[in-house]
């Protein structure tokens, strides 16, 4: 590949685009579509828009995206199966990292496709009612992808035009240029998108408002962030917090009133880009959502246990820091709603006295005396050292938000689970953070307590309330950790708040070697080597 823009050209010109982006959109995979068809017919242009959505799947629900958005923060450490320790532990992180290269290529291919659609929409023959909606969708997606690019790599290449021929030059553009375009695109989206959609997975007005609130907060426009979050909260859209946090993650309840925006996957796994030489050249197990495997500990090596569908396929890539586990008090239902601590015997080979269905493994963040127990115990002291470093990378309290007991076999890697990108609770936490930044701690506490009330166990609501005197930026970041652990947002939260270096060094001994230059990731070596204007388009400082 001569450059990432050339990559975008190949994806667009080849037009072997997989249209399985939405369960509720047309689930088919046509081929032989030409660029001319896409530009000049309504049906062809719909193909382009659907394809533009599909690139979200490269980040959300994928190991590469999780490594870039959750790992290397204060919340997660490497499990024994971690294959990207350069990213997760900042160990000799260089420009040849596969996850970084993959995401760079696909995000820029997505930008190129969005630019093509936005610039050519006038000739697509769309009706006067459909055209502004499709343009708004493409502008939302362009803003969405550019945000991921700038947060990951900083002020890199910026363009509003599609690539029609191979080019070998790239520009370094100030973050302010990206930020202005992101806001402009999102304001257009808010003004032109419908309030609801019958095609689940398409962006709507409240989703654009919610993402705009996040962007305003990122850009330190606190009044605008608060007001935009409140426009979603008070907009009459029908969103609400579910009564029970654990209910969010049930496979039968994915389309619930708390989900503002989701990247959705088909229950027909063959439609999830599993095998596609362009959209998914990585091949096996990368097509669908594979988050179900990545946070699961190794349980099938213990007495009384064999691998089964209910407990999942344990890749044990990531394990929680002790700090994350300690953030949850005994009054907070989100701990049980997020983590698995008990595994029940399911093997015909068991310790004497243990029956099928009895406890076989107990993992706990507390100190737990093992005396007289048949089952295996992995308590605080067995898993972590006194300084928070890890003793056991195989066995630990495991995140189960993304488990999928509907998988058809014990070794099935793919899941049809949708990925929640923006949830309603985030609007309250954005409003709280914006109010804190504006000096309004009473209002900030009010918004925090909405989320904490839902999180409280029965009879513990009063104990979960926070006073205005307790509201600090660190408290809000702790609250976001409790609410969104594992949901591909933590890196962005810590970068936005300016707390990434401080909190990683304080709370994650696995990644304490983080340096100032790690606030952005290296530009892929293949890109640096390809450009002809290397004097202008240089590697990010600190990387080779």
C-alpha cells in the first residue's frame, strides 16, 4: 500500500463492500458494484452509506480496538493471554504494532468513504427527504472516525475530499482543525437526523446530540456539553436508566431504553464480515464481536470444571487492576452486575464430595480464608501482591458484561452481541463533569446521584448518595470506571481529563512505565515509510 489514502481508494473502488452493518438494514453482501453506480443511483448510494457504518466494527467489539481504548489505563492489566503487551504495558511500543496499523488503515478508509459520499451526494438521485438524512449520517460518521483518529494519533492527516488516485503525500494538521470540523459535522447531523429510526443501528438525532455532548466535553466547552447532554435527558426521546444494572447485559435485552447508540452485529454470524478480503483480511474470529472471550479467566483448568457455553471461551487477555475492583463498595450493584466471581461444577470429574452445580471456583477481591473448602479460591492475596502487581495472570475476578450464552458451541469465537457505544447514563455523567468544571458542585452531585441511585443495592440508596463536597474530577473518573468498565471509553476519559499519566502510574503497576509521549500512539511504520514528504509528515515524538 502506498499510503492510507490509497487504502481508502482500494476499498471504495473495489466495491466488494459488505453490507451486513446492521441487523435491521438489508443483510446481504452484493458484489460487482461500481463507483459510478454508487454515485448516481439511490440504491447504490445506500450501499455506500451502509458500508460507511460497517467500519465501526473494526474498533467496537474487536481486540484491537479494546487494546487501544481500555488497556494501558488505570483499570486493566495483562492476563496471561495478552498478545499486545507493547500497547497494554507500554513495553517498547513501536510503529510496527499490528493493532495500531490495522486501526489506522481502516479508520482512514472509513474517512475516505464518508468524504466520497458527502461530496457526491448531490448526484445520487436521492429524494429531497432522504438526501439530508443520508448526508447527516455520513457527517456523523466522519466526525466519529476523526475523533478516534485524533485521540489516538493527535494532529495527523486531515482531508475532506475522497482519494481518487494513489497519492504519496500526507499532511500534519492541528488538532483545532479536526475539532472544528467534528463540531460542524455533528451540528449538521443534529439538525438533519430524525428523532427515531426503524433501522436499528442508524444514527438518530439524540445519538448525534449525545456524541456532540461528549465532543464538547472533550474540547472543554463545558456549558455546551452540559446543555447538549440535558437536551438528550430532557428531549422526550424515551430513554431511561434500566432499574437493574445487570439487565443491561442480557442477550435478550440488547435493544433497551438505555442504549442511545450501538454498533450492532447480526445473529446470522455469516453476515458479520467474518470472511472478506477487504473488510476483514484478519480472518478467523475477527468478524463478529469477540469481546465475550477477552476478559474471561482460565476456569477450565480447575477441578470440577470443563469448558462450556455458559462460562465462555476463556482467552484471558485482560484482567482487572486491584484498583478497579476496590472502586466498588458492598452497596454497589454494579460489581455483581459486571463481574463473575463464582463458577459452578460442571464436570463429571470432580473432587470427592463436590456435586454438579456446587461451587467449584470462587474469585474475590477480598481476603478469603480457604480452610475447609472443597472449591478452589482465588482471593485478593492469591491474585495480587501487596503493591498491586499480579501473582496469577490466569485466575481472577472476570468481567462478564459481554458474555454470550447464546453461542452455539464451546469454541465459537463470534458473538452476535451489539456493542453499546453511548448509554443514557453517560449523559448524566457528562453533565456532572461539565458542572464541576464550571464550579457548580451541587448540580454535579445531583447528576451523579441519578446514576448512583440506580446502582444502589436494595435498601442502600441513601448510602450511595454523594455530597457536593465529595465531587472532584477523580471521583467522577472513579464513577465512570464503575459504570463503564470495559466499554471501550476509558482511554478517552483519561486523556480528556488530563489524568492518563497520573492515574496509570498510581493505580496500574502493570503499565507504570508509561511516558509523556504515550499520550498519542505511533503512526504506523508502513505509513511513514510510504510518504514522499517525510520531512513534513514525521513520526510522533518518542517512537521509531
